[in-house]
């Protein structure tokens, strides 16, 4: 199973803006996910978004 975990996400143009994330709170939540068995598969970063792709074995 895969999950996209956003640290920073921005909307452009006419899109509704994504909520502003507190990066420190997001990292704390990411740490909790890793502690519960999720594995960081990759990190993506571009001009508008920063996010991790997390993976966990199907149960």
C-alpha cells in the first residue's frame, strides 16, 4: 500500500488553496507513521509541493 504524505502543498491559478501546514507538526506526524510501520520510499520536491511517498506492506 502507498500513501502520499504532504509537507508543503500549494495551489495555483483558480484552484482552491490547500491548507497551510505547520512543517514541524507534519514531521511529527510523519515520524509517528514511520514508527507504526510505514517506510519512506521517496521524497519529491518541486516549486509548489514537498511530499514523501510512504509504503507499508499489505496486511
